[in-house]
């Protein structure tokens, strides 16, 4: 008998199912479902949809910290989220500017 014939079939390892391939854009791959890194993206997506504009870092950080996510994970994944969706510094500056504009108009003239 050969060595192979003596090995019980129960010792063979079942084949692992391949992980689903996550979408990628701008050199960044979206994190896998159910991970803490994906949760940061979900927070940023939800804020963006609710506000009708890209989420700002401070908003994502605030909600993520409330959910006990680490600052490092939040900061890193927010940056990757911005890169993935093409949200650059100019777009974030425009959002901040538009957020301040209504307050300036509401101030009474002296």
C-alpha cells in the first residue's frame, strides 16, 4: 500500500470558498462586509446621503468615535473613502464654504 492509500479521507481539508471580490476605484479597494473598516465607509455613505453632499472628516470621526471605532481606523478609512469616490480637497473646501455661507447671510448688517 502506498502512503496515500493509508491516509484517511477525513484528514483532507475542505476547499476554502473564495472571498467575494470587492469593487475598486482610483486605486482603492472597498473593505469587506462586516468589518470595522467597512463600518467607517458606511458611516461616510450615510452622512453623504442624508446631507446631499460628501461627508466631512469631522462628521465621520464624531459618529465613529461614538461607536467606539479607533481614531486611526477612522482617519485612514475616511481618506480611502475620499480617494475611492474622488472627493478631493477642493470638494471638501467647497462643502465647508457652502456650510458657512448661510450663517454669514443671516447675520444682521451693522
